[in-house]
C-alpha cells in the first residue's frame, strides 16, 4: 500500500520509529540493526515500507534500503515466519549474512535469530535456497563443498539420526557428502559415514 514514507523523525525506540508526514505521525516497526544509521530526532528520514494487514491490526514495517525490504518479503513467504520473526532476523544479521546462511544450509546461524527454531530454520533453507542469487552475495558458483538443498528426505533423515542420539553437527556432516536419495537410503549411508568417523 505504501512504497515508502518520507518525513521528519519524531520518536524512536528499540523496535519502532514515528515519522511525521505533513502533520500525520506514522508508527513504523524497524529492525534494530538500522537504529545506528538513523538521523537524530528532528532529521529527515525515508523508509521503504511494507504494510501487514490483519483483522485486528495494520502494522507498518520500514527499512532504509530496498534490499532489506525485499529480503523481509522473502522471509515472510515461509510458513511459520511472520513479520515480527523476519524483523528479528534482520535485527540480528545483515541481509548478506542471512543470505549466505540460507544458501549454505547453515541452520545454526539462523537459529541464533530470536524466535527461530530448528524446524523453522530448515523450512527457510528449503524454501528460499533457490531464490537467492549466489553471485550477489559473494559465493562462487563452484565451491569446494557442494551446497545441498534441504529436501524433505534429507530433513527426515537428519531428524531420524538425531532421534538415534547423534548430534545435529555430526548428523549434518554424515549427510553432507551424500547424493539425493530416499530417506531410508540416506539414513543407512549416513550411519556408515558415522561409523567411519568413529561417532
């Protein structure tokens, strides 16, 4: 509804700002990571905005860069990731850090963002991994270790290995070198890898 809002910064706290536009104050939620880049109270500010509409509220979310807004919009397409969770991720990490974590399947980093658990991190990786341009975030097309998509079969195998008592790190390492197969085959081959690793 609003592509951006430009006006005078009237108020700010750790989660939101108020922008005066011709006598109307707009309350806008912002990621904590941009607070240091905002002007002083009374200065002019322009935020690229996203409006989240629900029956009980109409919330505005604002970003200093279009790239931040676009990444926020990607994140909220993932089931289980609402605007507040996406904002928390962009408060904890830069767009580039999040993009690299998603492309490389780095669940641990994603789980360090507030409100993001293991299953949600897996869904983010699964649903967004192919929607991020690796060249734009500095990851070469060819890497020394292949980047595997977290398919349903791979996630099921990972969960099964964890249920058997293996740590997330060991299970991910055992699965990392395997080609895409059905869940039972992935589990069997991963267990062989774990045996060789002496886990």
